[in-house]
C-alpha cells in the first residue's frame, strides 16, 4: 500500500479495447463461469450478464479503500454484483442506495443484499446515473468505481456490460461529477475509484469544467495475472 503524491499518479497505461471486448463476451456467454464467488471473506452470488467482481482485484481493493460513513447514508453508482453496496451496509451505513444501468446488476445486488441480511438497509434501483433518485435524496457519501478504459466518443457500447469498462469521451464521468451536488448532503463526500488504465489529465479537465478539483486519497498496487495494477481512490472538492 502506498500514498503517493499527485505528481506520482499518471494513469496513462493503455489497454486494447478489443482485448477488453473479448473479456466482456466471455462474461456474457462463458459456460465456465460459476454462480458464486468468494471475496472479502464472504460468498457472493453472480448472475450471468453482470461484470464478475473477480476478473480483476478492483472490487476487492476499492471496497477496502472506501471511507464508509458509519451511521450515515451511502450511494453507489454502478453497483454491479453489489459487493461494495452490501459491504457499506455491513460496515455500519444505515442507508445504502445502489444504482446501475444494467437491470441484471440490480437483481444481482438485491440477491446479495438478501444473502448477507442487509435488505432492510440496501435499496437497488435501475438508473441511468442519478435518474431514478428523487430530488430530495441526499447522501453522506457518493461513490463510483468508474469505467477506466478511455475510448473516443462514438465507440459502440453494444451490451450493458460495455458500460462497466468503457466511458466514451469520459461523458459518463462528466455526468457523475456534474450531477452529484444535487444529491450530496451538507458536508458530504464525493468519491471516485479508478486505476492506472484511466486518463488522469482528462479527468482533471472534466472536474475543472464542473468546478471541482481532484485529490488523491489512497493508492494500492496489486500484482495481477497480466501486470502490476495500481488502483486509486480519489475525492472531488469544490474549487
């Protein structure tokens, strides 16, 4: 575990979109995928058509890095299998809302909330970013493990799973930052989880356009199958 300065964070490692697309196809139709997996010392249900949380260390690492607001409310955008949303409830959050554009991910999150006995504290909503929230919904912490792989505007997102790893032109991250203020409680925290596959310079520019600055809270380096990956927990502040 390291805590580098901002100057150490480059986030410029390039990933071939076609290689990622092959992984997505396997996640959609691979007959060898199990119905459950073990992560963070717990067993989790996995529904076909949802990004498996163990294809990389991202979910495990970021779930361990999030500063959950104990006794407070937590919003996760892009909940996937629901590991982080459920972990938030198990970590003392009294109210957790999980959003995802993929309806299969919502069903998967509901199943895992039931599996771990936190259905009373976790609601999962099918949502394109914040659209399913009421105008009065406010949260002490908002978090998104964003799609890291940068592709240009116009890149075809042909399945729901493509939105889990591709963010054409970082338009999704721009919407996340621009809309968060409407749902942050007073003194609330806006967090973003990413990795060295991201484009930090572009992210900084997106934040600048929404009147925010990016602060590195923590980084974690993990040795994975292909290479060493570095994960980042970022916090956004008004300028």
